[in-house]
RNA sequence: GGGGUCGUAGCUCAGUCGGUUAGAGCGCCGGCCUGUCACGCCGGAGGCCGCGGGUUCGAGCCCCGUCGACCCCGCCA
C-alpha cells in the first residue's frame, strides 16, 4: 500500500476533455473496472464526478495494474492522451481521452463487495441497506442525493431572496399528546420526565411569528413513531414555512413559484397557478382527499337512476340515507369475464359488501345485477358515460364507505389497466377541510389537521353548536395522488384557541398544562399568520422517479423501523437505564 | 394489530408431479490475450435451499410455527 502524502487530485474523474491533452494530471478514486488484455491493461477510475479510462502497457506499471481489484482506492499520475477516433467511447463524458499512467499508487485495499458497484443491476433492498456505504457509491443513489442537494439549495435561495429567515427550532421539545405518537427522550436531570422529538416545529414556528420574525422557513427533520410505508419514515424532512399576516391566497402565491422552481431544478416545467378543489368535492369525485388527477374514472352518483329499484340491498342502502355510486372502467366492455370477476373479488377483499357491474356486449346488456332492471341499468350506462365501451361498476352503502372503497378501487384499476400517464405532473390544492373529525374509538372530536388550525370565518360562529360542519382554513398540496404538503391559517385569537381545545375535550386546566406557554404567548399581540410544510423526501422521490422515499434518503430505516447498517435500535447497558431512572417492565 | 408477495451460491434468479448427483448468468480464483470499454477465450472453486418442527420410504418443493425484506389496511394532529 502506498501513501497519499501531499498528493492532491488535479482533476476529477469526470473532468478530462480533449483540451487537457498533454497535461500531467493526478486522479484519485476507486477502481471501477479492470480490462486486462495481457500486454495492455485498461482501468476505469471512478469518483462521484464520473469515470476516466487510464491505460498502461509498460512494465513495471503493467504488473502493478494487474494486481488491482475493483473498489480499491488508487492514485493515478499520468499524462492525458487523445483516443484514436475508433476507440472513442461516447458513453463516457471523458470518453474522448484517456490517461497514460506514469505512476500508480494503491491508497487502500478493498474487500470484494457483495454486489457490483459498476453494474447497476437490481439488488435486494435489505442487502443495499446493510451495505449502504457501497450502495451510496452506485450511480442511482449518487444521482438521487445530488438532486436532493440541488433542490434544497434552490429552496434556500428562493426563500432567502424573499426575505425569509431560516431559523432552527429545538429537537428536544415538549410532548403534546394530540396527533402522532411521539418519540420520547428520557431526562437524566429530571427523573421520570421526558423530552419529545418534534412531530413538526408547529408551535415553535408560530411563536416565531409572535416573536416578530415575520417570514420563517426551515428544512427540518420531523419524527413520528408510527408505522412505515414506502412514503413514510419515522424521521423525515419537511420544508417548514410560516408567514405573518398571511391569507391562504398569499401562502399559495408564495409556494406555487417555489414548487415551479423546485421542479425546474428537477428538470420539469410546470404551470401555475395550481387547480383548487374542496375536500368535499375531492372525496365525492375521487374517493380521496389526495386525488390522482393523471386519469379520469371519476366516481358518479347513480342513486337517482335507481331511486325505486326493486333490488333489495341497494334499496335498503338508499332508504337508510346511504348512496349508490360507481365508476366506469374505460374499455371495460371488452375485458374478459374472468377479469371482471377479479375486479369484483378485489372490491370484496377491500371490504365492499358487493360490487355490481354492467356493460354492453354484442349480445346486449350484461350485468351481475339483473334484479336492478334492464331499463335502469341501460340508463345508468348512458348517464355514467360508459356507453358501449366501458364497464360500469357500482357499490352501495354509507357515503363514507362507498367513497373510500371506490377511491381505492379507482387507483387499483388505473394501475391494472395502465391508465396512468407517468410523464404528467398534476398539482392540486385541496381546500376547505373539515376542522374536526369524530374519533369513534375515543368518542370525541379530534383536529383533522392540527389543533391550531383556524376555522373558516363564516363557520366560526357555529363552532360550538355544529362542530362537525365547520370547515377549516386548511389546505393540502397534492401531486399525482401523493400529499406533498399541508398547512393552514392558524388561530391567533387566544379565546378561539381555548374554545377549540374545549371542543377537543381538553379542559382549560389540561390546556394550561400542555400548551399554557403557547396560549400565554397568544395573549401578547399575535399577528394573524399561517403557513405550510412540504414533504421534501416525497418531492425528491417524485422528481427522481423513485417509488420509495428510502431511495432519496442516505440512511433510511426498513418497514420495521430498523437501520440494517448500524442495527439501531439496540439495547443499552444497565448503567444507562439507571442514569435515566428507567426500569424494564419485564 | 391484520392481509399479501418473497427468502435457493457473494449478487440476480431457475428448479417440472415430492424422487436419488440442486442449476444458470454475473461476480470470484487460476491461465491466455497489445486497443478494450458489460473486453474475449479456457479452466476452477463456491450451497445450513432463512431458521425450527412435522408429514413421507424420500422434502428446496407439502403442512405448522418462527425470523427477515417489501407492498397494502389500520395508524400517520
């Protein structure tokens, strides 16, 4: 092994061009590939900037080069030479030149990697995560992390130019039992007391507004101890924003150009302003509060068509205040009967009582529900736009059940029949969320967004007598069926805040204990304010074309919330337990 | 907590109806090769078939349990 000494690279492995021909250069990097031809040997040297071919045919360099293995770390000193036209490699940025080795230093040996770095073929994710340091060398992860960097730089530049301040908020903070489960950190100094890691810097950013900081943003880690998904990690990054004297329209007008800029950096041109849809409309038409607008298949209410249907299950559902709704699978008139049965089976698996269907065939109307009457079904096919081409599927039940089911079915059918155009980026503001949601298990109201969200001005007077009907000044930013941001105009009137806590079943006394400092702060001249938080990981993943945010996070956790590389979480020794005044239950 | 998919060589996978010696490609090791660039050619090594139990004359294959990865539901103010 050789010493690096004072050697520094003169160029990166992605830098050399015909202009450099004749120069003496130093490249430092990893052995990417070795092509040993006997009396001549080619090495590809790699760093994060690219790959450069180096070559030698003279002893003793030839002998030294033959001992190199992939992923060893080397220094190559040599002269840049042109390649003859027939040996130019168009696939490499540096492919018009090569370096003729003058001196070769081996800076470090490398064990054989468990998977190839040079070949980008599929490797199981657990293997990638266990050897993340090797996975990070691969082009896919390097590309994703470089994109992520460019986006965060763009975000900081954007906010800076508009006078926003990036201000850090505490990671060790106070547990506020509303919302997601907290990650807790026991206090050594205060036996039996705990810090919580922030689910978001919500209260702090509002206090920054009270503190007169006016325009705040932060690219910040948030922590939620809930189960994971492809787009959910226990620690994730938000672009957190708060603005004083803000209306919803103002927030939108500041965020839309930001999103446009982010996407430009990501290589996608988008148009603003974005569409807007109320929560109620989104749920009715798409069965979701984050509809994917890259395809149609809207949910349609067909209750009127079957108002006096003799078919029992539907008649009963309608009579008891329920609905009959359906959607049309385009081209579904031509799919096989077996395929139709699969759709029905899938709907039932999703929890539908049943799925009715109808379509026109060469032999006339075909349906799973003859009892609903040929005339009515034919009309339903017309009204729904199924015509002779589509397959109409329908289900009855309570509005909530039916929306949810058809929303899920819509997504799965679109996927199954390849109706989603992956090149489209369909943004949508979902607005007018309900302020509150009835938690059946707890038998109380819970905040749909969070307990600091302002009710709409019009509904404010009805907050106590009809809490379930009050809409909030809350909004989500949706892209292609994914929630990439959410925010609200906040309550700035301490009396309204107290009123809301009461509605949530939090007594004045309790509120004082949990949020007392915050309510106090509200009393001292709080400017009206509002903001938003964007899911950075999700945005990067969408732009990178990655199905999971794990692929845009350097060190993510598995679905079981474990870090396979470091093996966290882990046990700690008895002394640590004791210092923290903790004892195992078992 | 529930449902689903997967687990075979270092990696990615195949393995028929349960049948006797478990395969391929890549990688790895050895040899040859003066213009390769996914170099090529010749040869070779490499297996707790995730783990535990069961059924069977016989299990990679069937059954039960368990562990792990992934996807979904619940959960995620």
